[in-house]
């Protein structure tokens, strides 16, 4: 992507992300990040290419969920991304469409994001 640098997630990001998820509903994300998928990602025998393909598939699923529910959480998404990139919210709002999409993919393939979902979904019934 190149335009922004994504820093590691911190506690305040977890709350921002949780707010987005609660606006959409955890079920959609839970279906995407099911135990089988997360177990597969933990498999030490996966090649880097296999792991990257699964991670990209998950990221595209998250982006699809976000875009399908954008009317519920658009401002929250901008604030979350701006915080992660340490830029102003307007910088995110004014991105070209392709750059915004690429930023979403980059964020949601980030190791911190996958770890967050592993932990968050463990506590869901």
C-alpha cells in the first residue's frame, strides 16, 4: 500500500474494533473465523503460501462484512483506521477507493488483527 504505516494494535484499538463488531453483530464474524479456520492457521505444517492464502481469504471476508454494513459503522471504521495509521480521520476518508480497499486488506491481514479475533471469539457462545 505504501501510503500509511500500520502500527501494532494497542488496548484503545481493541475497543474501537469491538465497537465496530458490536454494531455489525458478532455472528457474521464468528461464522468467518470458525474454529476449523483458526485451527488450520495454527497448523505448523502449513506453507507460507498456504497460510497467506487463508489469511487473505479471511481479510476479504472481513472487508466484505464491513462493506455490507458500512451504513452502521462508517465513522467508526474511519476512526479505527486513522488510529492504526496515526493519521487524521479525514486522511482515511479522502483515500482513493483502491487505496482504501488495500488499506483494509493490509489491516485485516495483520497478525495483531488475527490474534484479536482468536481471543475475542474464544469467549463467544
